[in-house]
């Protein structure tokens, strides 16, 4: 039986070889090749619990969020984004395993992680999922749910497609863009539940906040949000612009 299992593993490795998340070269290692090593940049645990950013980048004075807490795992620097995009856009599904494992480990350090009753995700529009072949956020959430042994439940959906967030020119536009973008599935039971809401990349928090708002309106008790990557404000000029919005 063991010989047969080894044969299957080798066959799968030949058909679907591991590719380094950073350089995309075939590697015998799990996520990164020996030459690259792990290039991702993890965020310190010393972050603002409300916006998920380090204290010097805290955005709470600029924005109001409907989620109760934000957990951030990786800083969206160039190397980390390149590694994540190989999963999000490039079909390198080992990236989904890597990032969800790291997210789950971060959650295990959270005092409420054993109390989550539902794990759900920010939904992609069906056309995006069809074009890509999978919903990368759902992959992350499903993996986290399996690691934490908590059921993954799809609760939210996009009734219609709207402009992509990265096409918005400023924070105000991003928050306006997601207004009415998400709805709770008919029959979803979230009343008085503690919910973990998963997303892939947090920039302003507008998407997660709007999803949390819908969950709260449907009766959720608390919504804790987590993202794989978090974008930091780039400069003092960015902060000054945010303060004028």
C-alpha cells in the first residue's frame, strides 16, 4: 500500500510539479525554491486591532469599519505580492496552502479562535470565478476552516459586478464603490454568531467593512476580519490626502 502511495505521489509531482511562488521555477521544495527562500514579509503582532495596521500606519482616524477587529498577516511589499499573485492569478495553488496555513497560525494566537462559529469569505463575482477557474478567497477560507476544524459556510454573494477596487482613484471612491455590492444569501443563519470573515488583500478595508455591515444587518454578533496581505499607506502625502477626504 505504501509503495502504491509513493507511486501516486511521484506521478502527481511529475504531472503537477511544485513551482516556486517567487520565481515560478520548478522546485522539489514545497513553496519556495532554495535560491529564493521564503521572501514574504510577515506583519508584527503589534498591530492596531481595529484596522490591522502597525501603530505608525493606523488608519482608524480616517475610516469607520463595521468589522469588530482586523487581523493582518503579511505586508503587501513587492516580493510578497509577487508570491501571492502566483496563486491569485497564476494558478499556483500551492500558494493557497502556504498563505492559508500562515493565516491559520496567526489565528491560533487570537484569544477568540476557538469560539468562531462560522468561517466565511468575501465573494468574487461568478464571472471572475469562471474566468480564473477558482475563487482564491474561498480557497483560503476553506483551507483555514479545515485547519481550525470549523465549518466553512458561504454566506455572501455579489448580485452584480461593479468596478474593481484597484480602479478607484481614492479611499472615498473605494468605500462608495462597495456600497450595495454584497448581499447575504437567502436563508443564511448568522444571528448572534461570531464570524470569521476572510479576504485576500486589504487596502483600505472598504470591502471587508461592507461585507461585515451586511453580516451585522443580518444579525451577526461579532465579525472578525482577516486578510492574507495588507497594503500600508505609502507616504505622508497619502496620509494628508486621506485626512482631506
